């Protein structure tokens, strides 16, 4: 029985890690999306904070690294079975669709 218990524990750990990676990815996408003008609340501090979070998320999603961080966008996507380039393209499509016309 101890062997069976450790397999169950491993499965729970893998699922918890996967959930954490999903939360990291979703948070980054939400921070990236939140800085678009139509989300503006008029609060200078909130706007500044959203812009800073957007810049950080933008670098994490689209930036190029010499030494990729442990939880890089590419690694997170690949661990979740997602193609990072596909996700990037879809985000850029979303941005074009939701950006104000100029």
C-alpha cells in the first residue's frame, strides 16, 4: 500500500504544479490585456500599476532572453501542452481586434 500511496501523491503534485502554471499564464495574460485604453479607470495610480504590469507581462510573453528564466513563457506553455507561438499570435490578434481604431 505505501507504493500506491506515493503514486497518488505524485499525481496530486503533478496536478498542483499544472494548476500553478495555468494560474501564472492566466495572470500574465490578464495583466497584458488590462493595460489597453478601454480598461482605463481614470485612477492615476491604478493606471500606472496596470501599465507597469503590462510591460512586465509583455516582456515575459514576447521578450527575448539570453538566459531564459526558469518559468519562462515558452516553458510554461510547453509544460501545459500549448504552442507558445500560437498563443502569442492569438494574443496579438486579440489586441488588434480590441484596440481603438486610429
